[in-house]
C-alpha cells in the first residue's frame, strides 16, 4: 500500500510539474520531482489523450485540418507551452552561441530570438502538416503514441547525460535515473505503440536518428543537457515520429 501511494504521489508530482493541471499536496517534497521522472511518458499519454479527444470532438463538426489545429492548441494550453519554450530557447542558444558559456547564457534569456522563432514555427507547422495528412481514425492513436514516445526520448537524455547548470527549471530532475525508473518510463513510452499496426513501427527510425543527432550536438556543444534541451528533444522527436508515420505508410503502399 505504501509503495502504491508513493507511486501515485510521484505521478501527481509529474502532472504538477509538466502540465497546468492543478494538483494539491498537503506535504509537498521537492525530492519527489526527481522520482516523478519515471512517469514523464505517462503524462505524455495523458496529454496525447486530451489532444486526441479534442480532435475527435472537433472533427465531428469541423474539417480535419481545423480539428488538428485545435488539438495542438489544447495540448499547448495543457502543458503551458513548456516544451515549445524549451525548443525555442535551445535553438536560440545552439544557433547563436559559439562557446559553451554563450550557448547557456542565450538559453536562459527569456526573449526569443530569430533562430528560436523560425525553429519553433517550422516545428509546429511540420507537426500540423504531418498530422493533417493522416486519416481521421488514425490521428488519435498517433497523437497519444507521439506524445508518450517523445517524452521517453527526453528521459533517455537524462539517463545518458548529465545536467550542466548549477540551477535551472530542471535541476530537481537532474539526478540520473536508475534502471528500474528507466524501465517504468520505457514501458509507458512504448505502450501506445502496441495499438499501432506493425508497418508503422518504421516511424521509430527517424525518431532514433533525431535523438542520436541532437544528443550528440548538445553533448558536444555544452557537455550535457539543460531543461531547454529536454523540451527541444521532446518536440523534435514528436515531429519526427509523425513524419515517420507518413513515410512508413507511403513505403508500404508502394510494396
């Protein structure tokens, strides 16, 4: 019972940290933030499910493209643009900084630069287009899988690299995960894929390529990750997954 209660508290902590859903704790312990990382992909399932529900309801009366846009708005509102902000900051830093110190300084600047604005716009536009070219019946499952898998990709960065700032919004999460926590995160991150047809698993290839490329870049440029890097990884791999689904469908259609 104590174990179950602890896991539930960690899950609620993850919801509190990664979404705008109000969560009340009688005795909040900041140490639980680190332990909540195991449920990051489960939060992704929740966020994806909300987006899928908004899409399904909207698509009953509105064109598919509008329903997709509204579902994206819903997920952004639910998370407070947490990951989109990280993507913009990370692109600004990596694009505008030459040294490690310059990159980190630009990342913490609350203002968005030209690199970040262009990168965020292109990411959102690509996500919108990639989802809009899918069938209405497939989009909900695609959204849930994309949100869960991309958050697992962020967790894998935390498992393989070190946090590089003395302070920051992800500092409470910076302690490296153990194998059990990674297993839990992996379970929830991959679970929605079980509801997709086998032919769509080819979408994991572009996700893996993006993960390896971006992981190598932040390791080379700043020696590890920041909270902005995690947000960027989530957004980039989510987009890669949706594009990969289209590519997989096109490939199998020609076979």
